[in-house]
C-alpha cells in the first residue's frame, strides 16, 4: 500500500501539506463510499486509491460495494445507457428487480450507512439505498460519473425522484448536470501516477508487451483503450483506421476488458472482432480487469492515443494517454473536451473521417506531436492527478460540514 | 523560510514589520441556480441577474480551477463567445476586460452588459450555441487556511514563493485584490513596511501583467523578480 508522501516527487511537498491541512478540519468524520463494483471501470479505480488516502489523512472512510445478480446489473446497465441518452424502455419488472436487490443490499449496509456523517453514492446503481435508510444521520451525496445531460425519458422519470432526496450531487462537468433541488458541485476525476497503469516502465517491459502482441516496432501504433461499449465507438475507430491505411501503414490496437457491472461488453466485443477479422494489423485485445501494466505498456508504445467516444463521462484513458506524453485524438464529447485542446494536447473529432484526417496530420508533423506530449503531461500534472481530486473532495467536505459561503476560513 | 539576519540587506522602516503569513486556499466549484444560456440574448439576461460570485468566478477564478490554461481567452464569457457562439468580435471585446480595474463587481457587470448590448444592437441575427455548448453559470467556495509558514524578510521571498502551492499564489496575488484596501496583492501590502529592496520589489510587482499568466508562469516571474531584487544568492 502506497503512502501519500510517495507522491511528493511528482507534486511537491506543499501540495501534500495542503491536503493534510484541509483534512485537519475533518477529524472525527465518518465517511462511506458506495458503488457497484470492486474492479473494472474508472469508478472502482478511483475508489481504490481514494479510500486508503482519506484514511491516511485521518478520516474514517469505508468502501462498500452493492451485490446483485445478472438481472440486477442488466437493469442498472439500462439505467447507465438511458442516462447517457440511449433510448431505453424501463419495464415494471425491471424496477421491481432493482428495488428488490437494493433492499437486500440495504439489509446488509443499513447500520454503517445510517451511522455515517457523509455517504457518497456513486452512479445510479446504488442510488435506491437512500430510500431504504430512513434513519440516516449524515449528508448523502450522489456522485454521477457519467454524462447524464440527455437521459432517456423513462429512466430519468424513475431516477429523478430518487435523486431529489439527496443533499447534494457531484458531476464531472456542468454539462452533465440535471436540474435537481439541491446544491450541485463540479469535481473532475483523476489518475494515480504511481499506479501500475501509469507508473514509468523500463524499455524491457515495453518490449515484452510489444512482442507478446506481435506489434511491429517500425510502424506507427494507434491505440484506443476502453471497455467494449457502444458509446466508445470501437467500430468507428476501425472505420477511421481503414481510411488512414489508404495512405499510411499504421497498426491499430483496441484493448479493453469487461467490468462486473457491464453485461453488454461481450456482444460489443464480438461485433468488433467481426469488423476486424482478416486484418492482422488490427489487434483486438480482451484484457482482464487487472491487466494494468499491459495497458500502461500499450499506451507507452503508441504514437497516438485514440478515444473516439460518442458519449463520455470524463475519459480517464485520455488523461492516462496525456500523462504518458502522447497526443490524443478524442471524440468531441463530455470530459474529453476538458482535456483535449485542439493544437495543444491533441484534436477533437466528430467522425471516423475526422479521426483519420487528424492522425495523418500528426504523423506528418512529428515535432507537433512532441510539443503536444510535453504540454499534455504538464496539463495533467497540474489538474488531473489524484492529489487535486482529493483536495476537491476535502474542500467539499469542509464546506458541507461548515456550511457554504463564498469564503470559508478553515482551521490551520 | 527562516530569517538570516546577517544577510538581511533590506532595512526595516520605523514600524516593526510582522512576518508575512503564508496562507493557502482550495476551491470547490458549484453550479448556480441560474438557467444555462443557449444564445446571446439569453446570456445577456442571465448576466444581468446572476450572483456576483458567479461573475467573479468566470473572470477571476478561471486561473485556479482545474482546466487548461487557455492562451487565448482568460475569462469564460469571452471563451464562450468565441468557441460556442463563434462571434469573434464579441469575444475580443470581452477578453480585453480587466476585472481588476473596477471598484466592485457591479461595475464590472455593467461594463459586460454594455458590451453585450452594443453587440446585440449591431448584429442582425442572434448567435446560438449548439445544445451541448450552453453557458453554465458557476460560482465557487474558497476554503482558506493558514499554512503556519512565514516569510521574515524580503530576502526569503524567492525561496518561499518557489515552494508555494498554486492555491497560495492565487490567494496572495489574485484573491488579495478582492480584500486589500488598495486592491493590490499581499506581497505589496507587506513590502510597504520595508525600505530598500522592499520598495524596488513593490515597483516591480506593480508592472506584472498577471492577468495574462497562468499561476505557474506567475510563480516563475515572481521567483525571478524576487531573486533579482531581494535575493541573496539563495535562489532555489
């Protein structure tokens, strides 16, 4: 287990002192985070470092995961898709299954949730727990990690009354927020620079991955790392790659794994494999949830990182790519817009054609790729490392505890 | 940040100067109750009655929140006019506003409204943003805390500034203008108590065009200046 002090070389002493000073205002607080999976996906990755670091800072923090069967996660995937704008029809039987499983989870979690001073509920999967904890003492905050700006009507009609009961909510971007009768805060997520996914690698380790997947060291590599999810548009990436191949012999890596709470991944992966069939330069990789070092090496071996999503919460794979000094070509949606700045850290695109045009431009302007890489890394260092993320959570918690005004004087 | 009396080249004035207390701050950004604006007319209406905190945030706090330091636009209003409405003229007029020129935020609001009204009277159609490019009005809560660190004399400014967080820099250089009597930075206020290098440093600080700098650029500039003017060769 890492200590926060290990980040000193990356962010500086003062930044860590700042966290300790803020946390000093939260002594004695009992905090619980609830989500739907221990591994797979950005939320689990964030909680995996956030919980121990909050504990290290002296805040009593617990992480609880709701349990459910395939039916339950099919319903929550419907919520997820619906919130991100896919037309879905929520059936009464699905609602019943969702509420039933939530009730089973509440039986197990009620004592700790009702006793907590602050409960952070991540995404819609565990959202119903609020209704099942009538004797709750603390402040309940709904943390939305996805782009809920244009939700499906049936899903929002069901979820909205549930979410209205929360005391506050957090979104990654204002554009994702909804009209809700409580304060809404903005906190962008972050990456852990010392995690297996982001730590510096030796050349030997990168070569091992290159050989394992038979990647040609002489030709450019384009990589999209993401779950096999329609919103990540892996088929659009293949289409863009085919347009590039008319001019440049690039290689494409599509790599991702499943998450426990995503039952659709297998079907999307099958479609991607079908689209890539017969082309030895498209590498479709289905990786286990813990293949962090492999993903790290693939990103570092790449010339350009692609994240051509059509909907995106924040896009931590973009942050990871920028941190590794790579230009990123990303879909002009969601949190990718916060990170990919045209001509500075990469390019935003809206179609396979746009992707192919920008890749060809960059491959012909290697100098610009290098400058973008340097800018991207510094941009992430200042804004999207876990220390900033932690600082904002602590600031929010100080505000929730003390009451919000434009200026709050905290204890030293 | 301890004081080296032997190397202290700045002379104190008659009044005993208390050490500079290094403060730090952190922001949490909040979405206001104001409806988002989808076109220029709506934007004008919202600016007219949005809270002062929101105007302050979109002009002065852009530098501290986690976002790309846009080299072109330094306030959110100008950026939105350019990137979402594609109105280059309006963007340039809004960008040139220096929010620190005004005595209070109501005056700043009036200037912004004047520019918006002028533009609305000049154009023959209302520019619209795409639905996913609406302008959301934000405000922020600043949590301020004492780092327990002090600067005893101008000689130690250079080292102290080089070790500050962006939160400290923001608090002492930007946010200070909101609370100091002469709307200046905290270093200037403190250096008034010092003769010699202190006075020269005040003059140099007044010439910094900080509004067009990121906090890291400002830090580099302050380190260079303080080393040049007050330094004792101890530059980090």
